[in-house]
C-alpha cells in the first residue's frame, strides 16, 4: 500500500497479541476500500501502556483495538470515554482525533449481533453462566442484561472482581437475578440455556476446562470467546453432550466492523472481513 502524507496506522494493543487475527480482517477491509492505511500488532506490557498511548500521535497511529490485559486499565489514560464503555467498565476501541484519545466499546454489540443474528439465539428470559469477569465478560454481561435475560451466574478466580461486577450489574439492571458463584461448581451449568467462556483457558493445547461443561444440557449453547484455535476443549466436550457450540470468531468480526467505522468513518465490508478471518483461523 502506498505511503504518503495521508497514510494512517491502526492496530490492536495487547499483551500478548501475536495470536490476533484482527490485522487480517482490517487490512483486507482497508485494501477493499482503497484506504491508504495499515493495521498492525502492538504488543505492550502493562508497564509500557502509558508511554505507548502518549506516543500515538507522533507514531501516526489513528486508532486502536484494545485486548487483554488492557481493556480496563486503558480507561484512565483516555481523554474521553463513551457512556457505553463507562457502563461496561472496559474499552476495546480507541479513536485518536486532534491529539486526544476517545474510548468506545464494541465488544458487547459484536457479541449480541453474532448471538442473535447468526446463531439465532434469543437471550430473553434465559438463564446464563459466564466464566470470567474481565473486560470482555463485562461487555457480554451488560448486553445480555440489556436483552432481558432471567438470571446470570458469574465465576472468576478473582472473587473481588466478580463481586464488583455483580454489584454494578444489580445497580443498573435491578429486575435481573445476578449471582456470584463462590466456586466454579456453583455455576448451575445444568440449568443454563447459555454458557460463556470468557477466560483464556483453551488457547493452549494443555489447558483444562474453565467449568464442568459435562453438566451442560442438550440443546443449550456453549459459547467460547476464544476463536483461535477454532474448537477448544470447552466446545468439544459441550458438543459431545449434544449442546450447540460456537467460538468467538463472529463476535470478533462484528466488533471489528464497528471499530472499523470509528477508525475510518466508512462502513466495513463485512463479507470481505469474514472471508479473511475464516482463512486465518484455518492456518496451523
């Protein structure tokens, strides 16, 4: 792609981040729309976060996606955060304008679009379990609450993080029953219509299960936010119990398309991005 004065840089910020497929779909979209820009990987540790964000304008970086472990910590370094991201308590998209940093969250919208449009799952009046209480889990929980679920059970090894999230959800969605599972065995997996893994467990071949997914009932949906590998152990075990299964590739696609609009001001070519992701996730 030709680089001149109008050339812009976008990217994904995380630690680690080399596994991300975001550059594949964003660069495919940039090429299709003939936008003079490039999307890159920015692997920065928590200690490097402040200095990196301060350097964005000088480095010609005009937008970032934010992933683990920075989605929550990035907020304090931004000039403005959308009401949506404030409600969720996490930012996954940063827009750079006139030297200032604006934070948004497209994770929840991306998740719910994949869930309802592609998977045809209606969350209303459903019982849900989420394993994990990090930035992505917060977005998923808020959007499921907005969709009118009946009950949400959440577990994380960090009990303080879960208790804060449950208190926040109860304040904002008082009609829904939110429960903090003190142990992963208390998640009521057998009573749930939807079980979401929002932890990194499953990214490595030797990882164990984040919950006792063997208890999932036939016909329920097991959803893993992990998208690479394409099928985690969590999904394999759920599939053997005749549950429906889905990885997080659709969520990645739709949140990425929304981020692309923030970055470029243009509607993302969804099918171009989907094709790029599908090619990428099949790579060994």
